[in-house]
């Protein structure tokens, strides 16, 4: 049985996120009703293409679509303006029209850069996310954020550009290496800390693959709720940045050698220990969060100094003026936004290291 969750977006009725095993091979059934054009460009990376491109293509062709494919080298290093430019040129060379559509098939890197391309090709064409990593299933494919990294930092270019449909096939996780799965687990634990006991206790047990369907459903429901309340991240949606201020700093300082999920795990651990020092979180809650991260094989510390992390975080885009908004956990299911002057950031991070 498929699960369908609606994500409200803009003034429209929003878009469905459909979760079901085997859906990649039947994606056209869900896409034909929302794509009126003839042609579909499937954008993916060099790891995902040999695994899932054929079944997606076959389904789309059975429904009468003409399919063109664009494959770029896998990895965060491809999430840049050069790949964006190559995708746009590819779409134009293949005469994709405004009524045609794009499918982003892959992890968060594919979703972010292909979604960005959909948002700016001919001032915006329809598109769908078909996430294939746990991270993309539970987080990046939902909510309409698209992005490219700039030399100055991650996600510094991008659009809010919601898809017409998100199709999640948990079967795709079967080919995912444990190391990549654990990146998604970091976002699951983050979401569990925000959402509450139900999800957190599922994640903390550590057997993520067995509980993947339930975990994905709960994460998507939580994200849909937050995005419905604050689509453009003016307030409540900032909660989703739990662990990300320090996490992005770790990612940037490592030259992206530390993956997004692993960096988020480190960021979550540091900000939770910092919250204890600020008197906002109990030792027990902190110990539970650290234990959950470790049980899932995630790191909880970094060798970067508080100075380096604060400097990197301050040059990050999520800063407004002279202050920075941190997300502090107080309990499971209880996090608060905490606005602090940038000059105090180093002092907050240091005891969290
Ligand atoms: N837009 C958002 O709201 C949002 C939210 C969170 C993260 N992100 C972004 O997502 C990105 C990270 O995403 P990610 O962790 O999915 O990374 P990724 O897309 O690089 O995928 C990780 C690796 O797994 C491979 N892969 C993908 N699916 C596979 C499968 N089913 N089987 C085997 N291998 C597979 C990929 O080729 C890649 O090598 C970051 O750039 C981050 O900034 C965006
Ligand atoms: Zn993230």
C-alpha cells in the first residue's frame, strides 16, 4: 500500500509525496497526471544511472513520454554552477519546451542541482523528485529548496521551487552503502529530536533499514507540517537547521571531505553539549542524543577549533546582520530558536567541542 502525504506550497494545492516499494518502476502512473508535455529529461548521477535509470525510463516510455537523460559525476563536488550550466545547455540542445518536464533521480546532490535547473530553465518548468538516498527521502526531496554550492560556501545559490510530485521508493535503499545510509540517519535523528519520542525512539534503536518505511513516513509528515507553516523559512522552518550551523562549518572547513550527514551529526552533538553548558538542556537528554548518534555509527566530535568553526559559520548565509540563529535542543520534541550576536558564537561552540 502506498502512503500519500500532501505538502502545501505557495498559493497552489501543494504536491503529493507518495511512498511505496517498487514505485521507481511505476513512476509514470504518478507523473502522467501532473506532466502534460511529451518530453521528460531525467537528471541523475554516475552511481545512480546504472542502478535505476532503466526502470524509470521504461516506465515513462510505456506511458508515451520521450525520455532524454543527463548523467553527471556523483558527489558534492558536482553541486556547482558549472553542472547547472551544463544541465541547462543540455535541456536547450534537446529542445525541451516550457510544457515539458524534468525528473531529479538520485540523492540530495541530484535533487538540489536538478531542481535548481528546473526552476530557472525557461523561467521554470515542471519537475519531480525521485530520491534514492535515505537523506533525500527523509529531507532534501521535500520542501522545495534547491541549491548549488559557491566557492564561498554551501548552498549559496538557489531557489525555493517546489516539485509537482515526490516519489519515494524505499527499495532504492537496498543498494545504498551503509556509510551513505548513515548520512540520512543523521537527518532522521535531527528530525526525531525536533518531532518527539515516536520518531526519535525508532531511530535510536539503530536498525534503520528494517524500519525505513515507517521512519521515512514520519520524517516526511514532520517536514510537511513545518513547510506548511513556514514555506520560505522566515521563522519555524529554521528549526530544521538543528545541527546545521556548525555542521555546514565542518563541511566547508573539510573541503567537503566530511559528508553533509556526518557533518550534521557532529554539529548536532556540538550544539547539544553547548545547550547543556548554556543551562538549556539536561545532561540526560544530551547523553541520549549522543548515544543515538553513536549507535548509528555517526561521529560526535571534530578536530576543527572553535575559532575556525565560528569563522566559517559566520560567513554562512543563514546569518542576518550581526546575529545568528541557532537551534538549541531542550528535550526530545522540544527545540528552540536562539538568536545570538555573532561575536558570542565562538564562546558558545567552544564548550560544546
Ligand atoms: N534541499 C534540501 O532541503 C536539502 C536538505 C538536506 C540536504 N540537502 C543537500 O543534500 C546533499 C546530500 O545528499 P545525499 O547525502 O543524498 O548525497 P548524494 O546525492 O551525493 O548521494 C550520496 C552518494 O550515494 C550515491 N547514491 C545515491 N543513491 C544511491 C542508491 N540508491 N544506491 C547506491 N548509491 C546511491 C550517490 O551517487 C552518491 O555517491 C547535500 O548537498 C545537502 O546540502 C538538501
Ligand atoms: Zn541537512
